[in-house]
């Protein structure tokens, strides 16, 4: 049977724990999903850092996502990469969020975010991190389940090359 036609390839595209760890430590945004009061899903793109080894975000204390997490701490986050099917990679993290308002722990996350998305932290950058954390809370993500995929492991040829070759060989293509 041809690849992709009824064949379960889940195990062949799953990332190892080391691959997942490397992927989530790359600098990228993640999609964070929380539950609204009416049961609908609130999905937003977020920068994230790490707090005590776990992914974490900062947000305005009165934001929709913070209010959602205070009411229902369930959270799902997805990080993805790739433009074509054969290049797709991603990690889904399912778990619960811990709302952190302790200033020392918030500061640790603020520095982590600053360094991930701007530059190495120095004391002269303190006002920027302080501003970033003003009227904010931190949500530390306690991951309970990971789902991952790396379609590069399938060994598929680049789809654009396949399509170009098919057009070139097609009757009436002028080849």
C-alpha cells in the first residue's frame, strides 16, 4: 500500500523527548488555547519563556486568557513549523496552568522572555523587564501530555518538485 493511504504513520513521525525539548527551546511563538466562560476556545499566539524548567507566559492580569485560566486551568499549547506537508513539525502540550503572582518567580520568567526574544539580560535592561511585568501575571504550564510530529521523518520528496515533474511529463505540457 502506498505511503499515506490508510497506513498509520503516527509512530514514525513522533519526536523523541530530546527532539521535543530542542524544538520547544527554539525561538518561536506558540498558540495557546484556554476555555472561555461559554465553552468556546480562546486561541492566541504567545511568546513564551521558561520558569523552573517549564514553559510559561506572561499576560495582563485582566486579560481574557488570565481570566479563563483562573476559572479553568486547563490549557493546550501548540508550536509548529514548516510550510509544506513534508516539512511539518509540531508539538502539542496539554496540561494545566499555574497562575504565578510571586514577584521573584515572575521576574525569573520576565528575564527568560527578554533573553529569548530580545538579547542577553543585563541590569541596564531592568526597566524594560519591569515594564513588561507591570500589572501582569505569569502562567506556568504543567504539561501532562505531549503529542509531536515531524513529517521530515517520512522521507517524502519535496511536493513542489513532484508537482513540477508531473506538469512537465503531462500530455500537452509542451515537453
